[in-house]
C-alpha cells in the first residue's frame, strides 16, 4: 500500500492538475501554453521557435525549430514536447529538403502533418508522433484541407497554359482538385485514369482561406471555380467518390467572400454585401432564392 501511495504522489508531482492546455503560443522565443487556470512557460533556451500546435487531447504539442544554414534556406526540425516541457522527439520528415515549414497539423492523436512549399507546389508529410517515422508523403498541390473524420484531404493543383510563350496576358488557369491521396484528379473529371481534355479553363478557389470547406458530414467539399472562356463564377461541391454538383453565382465574389455550411445540405456564399444560399436536393444543387439576400 505504501508503494502504491508513493507512485500516486510521484505521478501527481509530475503532471499538473490542469493537464490539458487549450492554447499554445510563442512569447520571446519560448513556448507557452494556456491551461484552464494559468499560462505556463515550457521552454527556456531562447532559441527562435515557430508554429506551436497542440494535440487534440491538449496534453502535448509540437513546434518548428530553425537551424540557420549560411547562404541557404534554414534547415528545420519538428520538436515534440509534453506539458512538463520535456522533449520527447525531434523529427525530420523523410525526403525533407531544407525549406521553411508553412503549416503543422495534428491530424489526430496518432498522426501529425507538416507542409513545406516551394515556388510551384507544396510537400505534405504525414508523420507518426510516437515513432517519428514518415507514414505518407503527398507531393504537389496546395492547401491540404482534411475532412472532419480525417479520412480525406482536399488539395489544389495549379496548372496553366500559355499560348504566346510565358507572357502573363496569354496564360490561362487549368486548376484541378485531388481528394483521395491516390493522385487521381476528381475535378475536372477523369476518364480512364487520365485528365479529360477540358477545353474550359478553371481558376479554383477564393483568395481568402480556406479555399476548401467540408460539409459537417464530410459528404461534400465546397469551393468556387471561374470557368472560362466565359469567365462565369460557380459554387461547386465535390464528393470523395467524384460526384460533382455546381451552380452559377449571381455576382462575382469579392475578396472577403466566405463559404459556410449551415448543415449537411445547405451552403451559404457570404460576400461583403450579399448572402447566397444553395441547397443539395438529391442529385441537384441550386440556389435557394427565397433564402438569399440580394
């Protein structure tokens, strides 16, 4: 009994009463967390840190640490930390080339995500926080927005074609959307495993983040598309199985436009001055004019 009591006391000494944190941030190059009762400093080395990201359970976090390289991009590593300030692992993803990490994600308690971007596309690593091993690498594209159930990830591939060399005025967008981590394009549609020779141009996504918005039940991901040569704006919804529905937008969205799911079947497109509501009805997707504010 005495040994059991000693073990319990030791455990209580090691783990604060408010073990779960709800916010992590950097202050003066150090990692801090906000718990239910107080703010606590976890690191004390004075080295610059970035992107502190809490686990879903709030009992650990990771961040990026820079190692400067003369005349080159900094070499960065991902550091896993518990709420006692102990480093449990240092991670460099498989195939990583010195480049700044743009984003870190806790996909779930068993997977973390790290995104690094160059001039034309991004790399996204899925890593085990427990072993530090790279589970999966997604190469090419932007955004990498996970569904709520963490089964699918929507990403944008940017393409263009230029009729007259590389003069900007002669180039047109030919963007596409991938979702199932298998490299298969779902929008515009595929045929026999190859991209459809689509004569239309596609400029996908609003300027403001997020570009892709998942419905609450993860049956659809919503985004916008300017389809040329007409230049018409569309609200598009796409399922992980490749089913696509879309309808034209009454006006050209402005920079502040946001896509918001009200429930599993109703989507609002909110501009600075107007709100347009769309609904999924069976195999149709169209504006609900009575519920839109023009």
